[in-house]
């Protein structure tokens, strides 16, 4: 019995009930804040009581979806994951997930921790949780107003990998040179994944890519193929270092825009035909990351195939809301690479909303919009909205996207979209983080969606 | 026909710097002026007489080191010659720093710069991040530049240097003397990074006009464009910043 911990858990429960009663959100962060105030060791103590240990998942893009896929796989394998599924990925959010359903004595409600972690908080999370597996998906430029430089996150991850307990497994995407180098320079075990098939890659590097110097010798990396951003098949022009051969890789990838993707999952043993109901190459990457993590946990591949077949996008990630005869698809956009992937997987939508906010959680600097290939929108009908609607409109003007309206009020823009949907239109809405929250809140008020923490 | 060289385009292009190239391209396009854009990278040479506009964007420390070594090969001297000969130049953040006299690191080591601008940069211990409003002096009527900065280096101008403008909101060159950027002949250095030109069409046109003037030897005013969308974005953001104050992200 640890009285301090029990007091922390009790206080967390009160905070959770209060936030739900006040309808101030799903209680995804506050219980953790309150409990950590009372017992600073709560995160470390509770996570150490998970009989199967924990998996930490971080990366610029795909961490929420990857964590959800892994949780589904774990369910199928008969495990009971404790998971910060609402995407609250700072330490307080992880602790809140552990507190949810936890006994007063401090026994978590589940046996395996699956936690997505904010990029900058990976060292702290590794120190507190001492995970069994650390998954790193990719490192792109994102929110430079917050982190200063991409290299700041790369250095934080190097520290985290160095402090990872030696038997713990590092699971990395080796199509990202920074991560390949990270796994090579660590002593402990690693499971690597990547996409070796070039059929979906572009020749050379697209302009939104970064990290083009060799992490070993600082010479230029050349790409024979790039899948998205700087993820691809690279070789150093100076020292000859090249992308290693991954442990886990999909082959025979077939993407069907409407119904998701199929591929064969390859690792050591037999080959498993796999289907995911999510579109785009980025989701193939997420599925392979989740598979590699599951294999690192010694989960049988049959459960991986079953779990992936049931994968769902996280809230605001390709979430489709039925409205009358039409629909509204919410697509969360955070950085150029992700936005370009989303634009490339656009279907035959009749109307496209682009909602750009610049609050802290979105990134206060909207410069990145100029690294997005809006030229792809062509003559589609566009409504620019959000706090930076006017900047968005300038961007589209210079991309020759002329069939556009500017409506800074999100509420008015959404009404426009819903009117169109009611008369049968299919609407796609690309939204930054707080714009997604705001639109979801408006949809919730209209009874069109459930609150995100129940999602 | 104008020729633009994008210096170290593959290494120095953080934060949507390419927005500036797109703006120059389209604004030339809309006026029927042909503009050819060429990237220059490590190991390549610059022929000063054939370039009308130079663009030099921002980069991270690691890339900046590599680029500074390459500039010393002779590209730095060629940039200087082109500017002395009247070529227009826009340099942003890291590019701006590299064109000054030197950069002094926290350890006190002085990394030499190109020396085009009478300015030097000192590594700072805090990052200056946030919205910026600058009253710019482009030699004609004053113009309000609206942008975003993100730098830790503090740049100080020498006695002979002319700032690009005065900071109304934000940090500018060093967070101390209210100056922002530098202007020498038709060359500009600034900390307003990313897509500076799209939302500040007066500066974009000043660059095009300077380049044309040098090429044709006469000062023909540019044909006016419909800039309502650009100016709306400029004034809407300036109004927001002035009302709410600049948002400053706290880093580390
Ligand atoms: Zn190398």
C-alpha cells in the first residue's frame, strides 16, 4: 500500500468525474495533472505495474493511427491494452490513460501499455516508463515555432535511445535516414521496417523533403526513389552509407483509393496477405510500423492480420460524417508532407474546405502552407476558412486555384459545407488541429457526431 | 528575360521559403516578363554577369556550416560582384547571416561570412520567435511588411549599413535596437522568413523592378496588378497582431 499513490489516484478520479460532469472534455489530461501533483512518481509506478510492459510510439506523422492499429492487434491477441487513444500524448495524458479504471491500490486496468508520445517528450517518457518497445515512425519538419529546429527533436531522440533499457527493442522506420542511423548507433536490439518497393515512389526528392545530408559524414544523400517526403531509398555520395535492408517490409502493395490497401507482410517466416481499410501510402507505413511493433512484442502474425483489417482512422483522420444524402470528410493536416499525402488521396469530392488556424497547438507559423502542393486542387471548388483564411487564399491564388471563396468564420464556412452536403454533395475538410476540434464541436452541437473522447 | 538563381535551394529552404520564388515567378508571369529559375548547389559556380535576381533562404545550423564552406570557394565573391553590378538579392534568416561579415558562436569562434552586408551575427541564448510588423524603407513610399521570425542569432549592423526597416512589433535584427534587416544597393537581408513576398507585394515588385532596371538600364515602372487578396491578408494579420499582441512561442 502506497498512501501517496492512492491519494493521487483518488484525486485523479475526482478530476475525471468533474471534467466529464462539466462537459469540459473527456478528462484526457486533467486527472494526470492532478495526480502528478500529489505523487510525482505516479506515471513511473503505475506503468511499472503493467504485467506486459509498455510500448511508446512517437514520430511526426502517423503516431495516433499506428498506436490505434497496435491496440487493435493487441486486443486480437487477447491482451488488454491501456492506451491514450484520444491522442493526449504529453506525460499528463499518458498518466490519465493509466488512471482510467485503475484500482485505488494502484493496479492499472489492463496489461500492456500502448502510448503515443509527443516528439519532444520522448526522453522524459522513456525515463519514467522504461518501455519494452520504442517505436519511431518518421521525423519531418513540423511546428518549428515550437521546437526551433528539426535537429532539436533528432537530438532528443538520440538521448532517449541512449537511455532506453538495454533489453528494450527500438522499432524504427529505416526509410528515414535519421532513424536508420539512430538504430545503427544503438547497442540494444532493433526491429527495422521500411517500404522497399519503388513502384509508389517518386524519382529523386520532392521539394517538401528535408534532411538531405548524411548523418554520418554530412555529404549529400541521393535518392533512387522517395515514397513520401524524405522517406525512401537513399545512398550517401560521400561515404557510401545506404539505406539498410529492413526486417519487416510490405510487398505487392496494391492501393485502391476507395477501399483501402492490400499488401503482403514479410518478416522472417511465412508471408501474410494483409488488408487495411485505410487509404494512402502513409497508412501502409502506419500498418507496417504497428506490425513491426507487434512482432517485437512476440505477437503471432495471424493477430496482426486480424487487427489491421479492423483498423480505423483516429478522430479527424479521414473521419466521414454522413449529412443528409451527402457527407463531410474531416482530414487533420499538420505539416506539408502529411497535407500533400492527403491531397493526393482526394477522391471525387464536390467541395473542399481548407480550415487553417494558427493557435499554439496548430503551430503559430503558417509558412509551411507554401510547401504544400495546392496546385493539385486545380479547378475544384474551395472554401478558405479559419484564423488564417486570408493567407490560405493568397496561397491558392499563387497556385492558380481560382474557384475559391474566403470565409474566415468557421461556423459560416461549415454551414456552407453542410448545406451542400444535405443536397448530396461530398465535402472534404482539411483542418489544422484546433480547427478540427472547433468543427467537431460544431458538428456535435448539431448532433452529427459523438464527442471525440468516445470515438 | 530575367534569370533568378536560388542559392543552395536543396539545403537552405526551411519554413516555406519557396513561397518567395513562387511569388516572383507568378508576378513576372502575370506581366508577361519571362523569369527563368535555376538552383545552385554545393560545388557549382555562379557567373555574376548572367544573374538578375539571387535568393538565399534559411537553413539549420548543420546545413549552414556546409554552405559556409562552399561559399568560400568563390561563390561568395561572385554574389558580391553580382550585387555590386546591380543584381537584386533577397536573403532570409540563415542566408542573411551568411552574407554578413562573420558569425560568432557561443564558444566565441568567428565563422567568416561573405561580407556583402556590413553586419555581424552573434549566437544568442534565447530564440526570437513570433509575428513581426516592420515599417520598411524601400527608397519610395514606406511599406508595412508582415511576417514571422524564428532565430537565435542576433545581428548588429555596422555604421555604414542601412536597415531594411524599423520593427513595430517583434524582435527584428537583435531584439535590442528595433532595426530589422539590411539593405545595400538592390540587396536585402531579413529575418522575416518563409513566404515573405506573397503577402508583401511591394517588396516583391521592388525586387523585380530593380532587376529589370539593371538589365535594361532604364527605370520603367511595373504594370500594376490586382493585389486585393494579398493586401487583405497583409492588413488582416497586421490588425490581429496589433490588437492581440504578437504571440511568442516559448522554446526550451
Ligand atoms: Zn556519408
